[in-house]
C-alpha cells in the first residue's frame, strides 16, 4: 500500500490535472502540502455541515473561524425564528 502511494505521488508530482488545467509541482513536498491544505478545507466544511447544519463556501472559512462563538449562539435563535409562523 505504501509503495503504491509513493508511485502514485511520483507520477502525479509532474503534472496534476484539475478542472481541465494542469498544475505543475516542483517537488513531492509541494504536492503533499497542497493535498493537505485541500483535505483540511474539505474536512472543515464537512464538519460544519454535519455538526451545525451550515453549508459554507471555502472563501467563508476565515470569517466562520473568527465568529465561531457568535454563530453557535445564533443557531438556537434561528431555529426558534424558523419555527414561528409569520402573519402577513
């Protein structure tokens, strides 16, 4: 398994095709660093979606981290407001 991963990294280290464009990496470390970053972002987005039922975009991650406490305090209020019936 380990050998298979190394071979895969060596092959992909040269060129990676992503959404129709190829990205060239200078080293395996750069490739792995980009993979770790993408995995970290994907894990954060999935965590917020499963735990708090909030769907974030990748560009909203920094704001969500800054205002985490406020978001968590506002969620019960939002649930209450959604349960209310609005008379027009």
